[in-house]
C-alpha cells in the first residue's frame, strides 16, 4: 500500500455541462481498476460533486445530476468537479482517492489534483491523470495566447500604449505602420483576456461576448490591412 499525489496547472478550455458529465463518467468507469473493492457506477455517483463559483459564493451539487441547467449562469467564475471515495476498511488498510478538476476564468486557479492511497498508487495516478487530460483535449481552446504567464497582460497593455504614442510621434511611414500593428495586436490580446478569460464557460453572456469579439476582430483586421497597404502603396507607386 502506498500514497501518491500530484497536482498540475491546466491549460485553457471551453467548459460546458457535457464536459463535466464526461469527466465524471470517465472517473467512475476507472474506479474498479484503481480501487478493486469499489461499488458499481450507480453507487459511486453520490461521491462526485459539482461546484459552481460566482461573486456571491459557491453552489454545491451532490450528486452532480442535481444541476439540471444546460448552461452555466452568466456570473460563473469557476467550475469544479470533486470526487472522493474510500472503501470503508480500517484506516491502516483503507484505500482512498480524492480528485479535483477545477476550471477558472483566472489563470492561477485552474488545476487538476489527484491523491490516492492504494496498491501501485503512483502508476494508477499517472494513468488516470493522462486519461483525464485526453478527455479534456477536444475542449481545448486558444485562450492561452493571452496568458503566456501571469504578468504578461500588464506588459502587453504597457507595450501597446507605448507603441501608440511612438506611432503618433514618428513621421516614418513604415515605422508608423509597424507601431500601429503592435498597438492593435496589444488591444486584441487585452480584449481576448477580458472577454474570454482563461477558461471560457458555456453561458448566454459568453456567447454574446464571442460574437462581439469576432466582430471587433474582423474590424481590426481590416484596419490593419488598410494601415499596411496604404503607406506601402504610396512608397512603391507614389499614390
């Protein structure tokens, strides 16, 4: 009997209720191979809880099926799945597992943690962790672009502001175009961070924000093309 635990930061994902159900089902289906004395799937459903955090607190749903909505509320800040189980034997012989999968709008609060007391615990934890990551793969998104590390959004904002100032000060058309491009790229990344967050949740508000973001991105793209083409055209052809 050994004890092994692991925790890792998660990448950026698009999170919906179906994903949470899939993760719960995967965990329950894996239990017989992790703790052989565990009961069947129906008995294990009561060991999983869905946690939905918002500015006013956290709502707990145990079993997870008590959450009946097809989408999350607009003010959802994080969504987590917790699974806890032990076989009920005396403490010295007890096999137990605790799993937490947490998704958040904030980069520092999204993680996967597993702790297991069982025979061959390390091998079982590593296998379970890789399996869960594979389950998440199809929901991976590109929000990570705006989150290379914790301090990046601040540097992006400062860099974009300085690019805009220098663009106003220079008379060099090529340099001005480059600085405008950097400024607009910074605006894009800051907006991406603000409007989508680290992990995006399936809410009516997020659906609206995605539409607005696509519209703004299209407008910015057209502006960038015009900003680049116009000075190059004047430089090469004189009009």
